[in-house]
C-alpha cells in the first residue's frame, strides 16, 4: 500500500480537519475541502466528514465524490437522509440537501476533474485503487444544494 493510500485509510488522519472546521477555521482550506454534517442512518447520531469539492457548480451547488465508493458510510447516510449541513470556506453549517448523481453524470464530473487536476487525480486514483483493491472503483458523486446566503 502506498503512503497516500495508507494515509487515506488512517482514521485519525482523515478526521484531523474536522476540529478545524468545527472551530470555524474551514476558510484555511479555501473552497477545496468542505465538511458535511450528516445523520447516521441507523443511530441518528450527528456525524462529520471532510471531503474535497470536485466542482463548485454555483455558489449554492457543490459536487463531491465518494472516493471509497458506494459503501462509504457518509455516502450511505446521505442517501438515507439527504438533509445535511455544509461548512465551506467562511460559510459554516449551511443547511443543504444531498442529491446522488446518476452514474453517467458522475463519470462526466470525474472526467472534468481529471482534466482540471491531472496530477492530483492520478495520485488519488492510485490511492483509491490501492486502498479498495478494486482495479476500476466506482466513484459515485453527490450534488450538495446549499441554502442560498441572504
């Protein structure tokens, strides 16, 4: 397993940005990373995940990817309960609704991301393949509809 895959599968590493977002320091990540506050589909407990924005479609729509596929807990939680909160940039806990994208639309966004960020995509893809053991992993996408700022 390469170092990036090892880091992506190390719980404390991937959870490290959460306290920064919760403390209102999400702006340190620009708009590239965002935190989603969601509910556990079984427990109903509040959960947090930090993911990379694949694309900012508009000020109130952000596309994110489930790099570990359709089995990622946060992805499954959003399918069960699409109401969530999003912290991105200077915006904190903005009410939002998650919309799972169709596979063909997900592939289009992924292709655009790969074209815009070829080195990052190549490294991320290698890490996902290494971490999941799947040669061609499914990477579903979610569109987050943020309540517009007033």
